[in-house]
C-alpha cells in the first residue's frame, strides 16, 4: 500500500483558498458540487499545462472521482478539521452547504492558476451537482476508463459498490504530449518528495 505524506501548510493554503474562491462565487455551494469542481480543476490543469493544480489524489467512487480527504473533512458530521480556518459547512435537509470563513488569499497561486480557477468557477457556476456527476462519469473520461478497466463499473451500475481505492491516473490525459507527460511526472514527484521532507 502506498504511504501518503501529510499535506504541507502550503498545500492546505492552496486547497483551502481554492474552496474559498468557489464558495464566495457560487452560492449555495453543495459539498458534492465542490468535490466535482475540485476534480474538474485538477483535470483541466493537467490537460492545459501538464501540471496538477492541487496535487490531490482522486479515487474512483460510485458518484465520480472523489478526493477522499476532502470528502471526509466535509462529511464528519461537524465542522471541517483540515480546512476549518478556510470554510464552514451547514447541513440543511440532508444537503451540506459550504461557506467561506475568510477572504480569498492568492499567495499560493500563479496568474495562470487564478485564470483557470476563475474559468472553472464561472463555467460551472450554474451547473447542478447532479449534472457535474454525469459530466465526470462521461464515457471515455478518466473516471469511466478507470472504473471499466478495473472491473468496478458494473458494480457501481448495479448499486453493489459505493467506493474504491482505485486512483484516477491523470497522466492518461497526456499520452499524446510527451513534454506535458514528462512535466506532470516531474511535478508530482517533486510534490511527493517535498511533502515527505517537511514532516
């Protein structure tokens, strides 16, 4: 089993401020919609720049790709713990709604990242969480490919499985672009080493 290094303060700041940015511009912002937007942000960054945006690991779950740590933090039945200084959540009629606890700070972001964050937020602002689930399930998309290749798609469709530990492989988006492919692996390796050295 792969051992994952904990998040650095810079990681938490970037993830937390990405959630603040979205929560300030999309109201109400449900937990499901936020999880899908974070995935689309990561996928778009890898496609466009060959670089992960947040360096999150996304797993293949029934309702699409999910960043497990974020899901757990927003689903604990109480306030977030990892991101408690960035966001709060409220549960009304079974729906968890995310709100910003403070203003957005752009210290961890490049100009290109701010542009991409704004693009994703604006593009999907009025798209429902259910539509985003369908979008992330699209045939030939990474979630669908991983679920099918690992033999779990049928289990999801038959309601006999909710989640897996199978990780989305973003490098699959870059198979036709060797330069971006190499950049992606160099960046992910750098992040793993950085995280392991800081703790």
